[in-house]
C-alpha cells in the first residue's frame, strides 16, 4: 500500500515538474495541477496510510494510535485543495488573458527566435 | 480574556470586514469605496500603534482564536517584531490607498477590496503562531497580490504577472511539502510547540525535519527574491501599478520575516547559516549589477528591493542580537524608502502621455481617458513647482536607498556594520560584508544619481508633469516618517533591539504561547 502511494506521488510530481518546465502556458497549468495533486496526496499520507479506521476516537476506547487515523492531515489537505483549486482558476484567467494580449501561448509572451 | 487581548486579532478582522463590505458595493460608487477604504486604513494604523505599545512587554500578548488553548487551537502572537511589521503594513496601506485616489483606483475593478485583503493577509502572516495558518495567510496575501499585480491590465502586466503567479504557486506547493514533512516528524504545527519538540526528535527523524525546514526555506526565499530564486521579481514589480508596487515592497520582507522567525525559533540559528550568508551575498551582488544596468525607474526600484533582501539575508545569517536589531531597523527604513520610490517613479515618469501605461480598452471601460477632458470634474489641486518637489523627494529616496546620512538608511547600515564588526577577531566574512555593503551603497548612488540627472537635468524640453497634492502627500508622508525615524532612532532602535533579543531567546515566546502548568 505504502509503495503504491509512494509511486503515485512520484509519478504525479515527476510529470508535474516536467510539464512545469515546458514553454506553453497550458502545459505549465497542467503541471501545476498535477504537482498540487501530488502534494495533496503527500500531505494526506503524512498521517500514515491506514485502511478502514475512523479519524475519531470511539467513546470509551483508549487513545490507541493504531485504531484511528490522524484527522489533522485530512483537515489540512482539504484547505490545501480549496486553495490550489482557487489559485489554479485564477491562473487560468491570466493565461487566457496573456494568450489574448500577446497572441501566443508561450510563457514569455513571444516565440523563440 | 481581557478586552485588550482582542486587539491582537483586530489587524486581521478590520481589513477583512472592510474588504468584504466593499465587495457588496457597486463598482460605480467609487467615492464611497474610497472613503471606506481610507477609514479602514486609518483605523488599522490606530490599532497597530496600540498593538505596538501592547507588545512592548516582557511577555508578548497571545490571542487564542475561538478560545481554544494553544497546542489544539490556532494562536496569534503579537511580539515586538510582529507588531512592528503590522505597523509598517498599516503605514504602507494608507500611503497606497491615498495615492490611488488620484486615479489608479479606477483603473480596474475591486482595487480597494484587493488592497484590504492584501493588508489582511500580511497582518495575519506576521501575527500567526501556527505554521499551517502561516501558509493560509501567505496564500491570502498572494491571491490579493495577483489581483493587484494585474490591476490596470495591459500586455506587460499580464505577461509578468503570469511569471509571478507561476513562481509563487510553485513556491506554495514547496511550502506545503515542508509543512507536511515537519508535521509528519514532529506531530504539531504550533510554532512554539515545534520549537520545544524538535529537540526531542530522535536523530534518524531529525534529518527529515531539517529537510522539511529546508524546503520551507526555499518557499520563503522565493518570496524574498534570493538569488537564484528571484529573477521574476524586478520585472513583475516594475510592471505593477504604482500603489500596488509600493505595497509589494513589503512582500519580499514577508519572506525574510518568515525565515528569520522560523530559523531562530526552531533551530536557534544554528543550521543553514552558510547558505543564508552566501545566498544573501549573491543576491546583493546580483541586485547591485541589476541596479547599475537598469534604465527604467520601476526596474531600479525592483533591483533595490533585491539589494535590501540580500543585505538582510547576509547580515541576519550572523544570528547575533545586535546585528538582528539593526537589520530590523533596516527592514523598516528600506521598506518605507522603496515604497516612496515606487510611488515617486510613477509621478516622475508622467511626462509621458497620460494613460500610456494603461491598456486602451481598460481606459475606455473605466472612463480614464475622458477624465482629464471632462469639464465638470475638478482636476484636484495641482502642485506648483512640481518638478522641484519631485526632484527633492527623489534625492531623499536615493539617500535612503543608498544608505547615506541624514536619513535612517544610513543609521541602519551603520548599526549593521557596527554589529558585524563588533566581535574582536574580525572574521573574513565581516570584512566581506563591510566591503559589500559599502560598495552596494556606492553603486546605488551611481545608479540613482544617473537616473536623477537624466530625468531632472538632462532634458531638452522639460514637460512638467501634473502632480496633485493627493499624489504627492503619501510620498511626503513616507519620507517625513523616515526623517522622524532618524530623529527617534534611539527609541526605535531600543524597541527593535528588544525584539531581536526576544527572537534570539525564544523561551519567552514559547512560555507565553504554552504557559507552563
């Protein structure tokens, strides 16, 4: 399970970084999106990968860390998802504006010579 | 909780409420919006002055949001450093708002709301005592700054804002990775608790925590514009509209602030000092070369921001109370000076046709072009002898940025060098800093002097720009504050020295957040 999640994060982040370094604005946007997915999963697994355990300690049960999942990373990742969603939407608008104003989708606003 | 304690949360709540209120108002009611924004700015200034006095206590005031006790809830800590930065934010906010009233606030939608949200994000980032909350406030201030960077639109702004946004989104993701690593190892995000807990981490896991801190530092240093992470900064700031650029002059200081706070609190300034020193020196050199090479006043301002970032990083790496105190004084002086410079740059360059830097479509959409021609509208009081006044202000800014007497830039640099050269066997690094700071001052004088000569003296047919009182007033206010800072350098230095000492002995910070039971 850990290995699968680790590979998933690696693939998402690797693809994200590669796309981020590409010269077209749409690729950069997709790269940032993939990177943020990778980062979100990364935050999530910082509370350890556990299957079928609730994030709440049951009534009367002892605070045994093996029997419940850490709720904090789940709360953090929710905030991170909302923020990255909002900023990606904003970036999309800027990308479209740049495309309209510079008549090219190159990140520098001009084609390579 | 005493009512005085609620003062700590006001610098965040006040701009939030004002900004949200203005979102409800129609875009055409610009006078009302300007009034709301200005009142909120002045109230923020009053609050932050009161907060600065409140913070001048042995134990900094702590505000538990929602009354949740410290390690479980989020705390706001108003120590001297945070209070000073909040005061600086309020001053810059008022200057930018007043300056924009002449015409910039009508160059695009929702200007005043964005300014207020930026002020909120900045205040929150300075006050918070929680690492994740710091991220949230960073995102808030960045989101507002994206809007402000684009304010006025136009090809250049959109182009450079794109770089600015992508760089900062990338940095935010690094920020999250760093937070996740630190949380995974230490199990807390409260900065005071982290400081206590990092020492107890077993050696094997400590590497992970340090890696997390390193990733965090990269995210902060992108904001501070450290070489090689700061290439986006001069162009983006030069392209931004003048009031936005003036506010941005404190954005890079947020990065420096975060590095300073976390580095001293979590690691006591022990690891990574070399990196900060060499990074700072590289930034300083790059900024100086950029200053000498740039022709445009906006870019000159951007590069002088890099010079100040570099100076700060290189000197702060000493992790010494006297040097840090002087560096805090330098933060205040250079931020005020560069903000005034950005405002002034726009006024000076106004001899170009009106609205040349505003996209034609925007000008049409917001009736900017007709403003001057319209007979019914009063043009506002136009200052006579504008050129002389502008020249005088420009000279003041140049003295301030270059660090020459009698302005506080000199006091700050002198105190920095005195602190650096104080230990008895003067190290090679101290000599290098002495040489670099002196040379950077010389280079600033050359670059700014050359620009001044070209603008004010070497003009064939001088076109006197129309400068209104309302535009000159914020510049004059910022410069007058700088003069006041020179006169009151003693008390200011004492306050900031106390702030620096508290940073270097974080025990009081930890105790006020987590009172010993």
